[in-house]
């Protein structure tokens, strides 16, 4: 009943740069709403740090996430993975940091931007923390869950299986310790769904359970990004040496 959608960015120039033109040919809000109305829950991916970003992208990304009512958004910093077109381009431009070619996977949350960014690195990091702080605030998160609960059209109610009730009781116990204001927003959302679309109740409960991880994790990431911003401001962060592009071998003249 769920699907992951790589929205990546609400910025058209960024989508064209990454060759995701299909995301520019239709309204993102209407497309996501259509999926929700088909009874399918959407998770989405967003990335900060593209070369095409001409200024702050934080508010545009926050607005996109709110307008589409997608509760679970995997927002990360751009990371150049080995053997990709992005890595080859950055290497040719002399912007890829040394050591990146040995990395097989990237922690896009706290170890992204393994290259020299077009925008000031601090600005990219600040945009990233701004987005995370906004979308995983309890009011914003459960507001999106509440709107999702009204849109999600399920033909049949969820069939209870062994352990569902125990998991729900555990959620009720833990939601009170998930941070200030979280429990109140949860109960407001749950009541709204029960009144307007009770068939969606099991799915908004599942989405609420995800916040037990996403809320604290987002705050941990923000804390680490704040430390990196502090290092940039104080001059403690120094860019690693960039890899030099490999020059093609020249034929030996006879």
C-alpha cells in the first residue's frame, strides 16, 4: 500500500540537470493527491546541494512537502557515489574530494557534499537543517498525517493481525515521550481521521509510529549539522584535496 517517489527537488532547473524531466511535466501536488486517493501511501525523497540552486531552496522545499501532504520525507545532502555520471562530471571539473572514489555508499544525512559546492557550503548546510527542523516539527508532521488521513481512500478496512493491538498500546505509551507537543498533535490527528475517514485509521497509526524514529533522528542530524556549520564559521572545516582528472594517454609517435 506504499510507494517511494523520488521528487528530489521542486526546482525545475535542478530536475533538468539531474535528467528527471518527467517530474517537470505535471503538477506534483495533483500527482501525489491522485496516488493518495488510490489508497497508496507515498514516501518521498528530496536532495539539497545541486549546482543549479541559485539561492536558498529551503522554503520552496518545505512548501512542496506541505502542499503534497507527504509525512515521511527522506531529505538528504547530495552525495556523489562511485561510477555515477555526477561523480564523473565532478572529477572532470576537479571538484570531487579525495577519498570519495573509495566510498561504496554515502550517508546523505550527515556526510553528504563530498565535493566543492557551487553555493557556499554553509548556505547549503543551513538550508538542509532548516528543512529538517520545519518538516519534522510535531505540528507540521502530524498536520500532514491528518491531511493524508482525509485523502487516503481505502476500499476495505485493515484486517487486524496478531500483535496489532499490542503495537498500538506500545505506540500510545511511547508517543507521550516523543518530544514536547507530540502527543497532543497525535490525538488531534487520530480524532480527525476517525471522524472523516475511519478506514484510513490503521495507516495513519503506522505513519505516527514512524515518528518515534524520525522525530528524534531528525533532531540528532540537526545537532550534527549545527556542529559542521560551527566548524565552517570558525574556520575549523577545511575542504579535503580534490581529485585531479585523469589525463588520457597520448599515442607514442613513431
